[in-house]
């Protein structure tokens, strides 16, 4: 079964700290992996998409890496701010069946 | 560029009643997705369209759920009859193609009494 997991489920950090969110997928045959943020009562906002041939993508203070062989991706947030507080979800498009599967998310709180 | 538009934002109905959700994707986006999200969980794919063709509906409970995408643009998702377990947020997303980033609407929060 194709599954995506995220650790930790919740994380609380002081403002200014650098942090890493983890995403794992059971099947290394993926087409791409996408990171999103979700604010309460809202839909998902796309942050970064990494194609299977890429190792990482960067946007501002965000950097996402992909290691297909180990089935892992990380989202690095530099110099965190209270406005970064949200739930962060990763999702993977698996080659077999072309299924897009989400992880359960990590709820991030950045304290002023 | 206008985003994905969903309506209604909230819907409260009694069990066994029918309900419908509407989605207008970003113009030019060929791929359209319907997801269901339960509290504290990631979205679960219900159905995916490529233009007007449903290419992945394996997770759609076909005894009570139906969907259509007319002319490859707007889409509706229907539940008839609704059950208590259908309470969730229903999200619509679209992308240029399957391999491109997905863009989400704000969802419809459904409550079944």
C-alpha cells in the first residue's frame, strides 16, 4: 500500500529558530513530491514541488530535499516567524496507478 | 490569475438528504481533483479528472457519491443520500497537468445532523 507519513505530528519552536519537517513515503517509485501549508479553515497552498529527477527546491526561506532511495523528503524553514504557524503537509504522486497520496501533516507553532 | 473557487463554503443537512458541491478550477487547468479531509488528517483523493474524463475514481464510494465535469471545466460532486460519516471538508484542486503543482480552493465544510 502506498503511504505517506510525517513526523512529528506537532512542533512548537521559538521565533528565529531554524527547523526541519520530515516526510516519508513507502514506495520509492514516485513521480514527484509536493509540500503544502494549510491555515485553519482554508485550503492548501502549494509551497514547493520536487520532480523525481531533482534533489531539492528552494523558495525564499524554504528548502525541500528529496531522497528517493531512502523514501524521505525534508522541508527546512530558516529563521522561523510567527506567520509560519500552520499545518504543513507533504504529498507524493506515485508512479504505479498515478495516485496522489497525502501525509497527515505536521502542525507548526512559532512562538513570538 | 483567479484561484480555484468552491461553493458553498458551509453546508449543514440532515442525514439521508442529498447535497452537491461545485468547483470552478483555474482557467486552462486540465486536471481536476476532489478530496475529502477529515479533522487532523491529510486530504484523501476521491476522484481525478483529466479534462472531462474521470481517470481515477477508485476511492469514490459509488453507491452514494457521483461527480461530473462538464466540458472539462466546472465540476460538481454529489452525495445522495448523505450519512453521518460523510461530515468532512470537501476540497477541490486543479493543476495544468498531473505533474504540475496543485492549487486548492478553500473547501466546503459539510456537517450531517
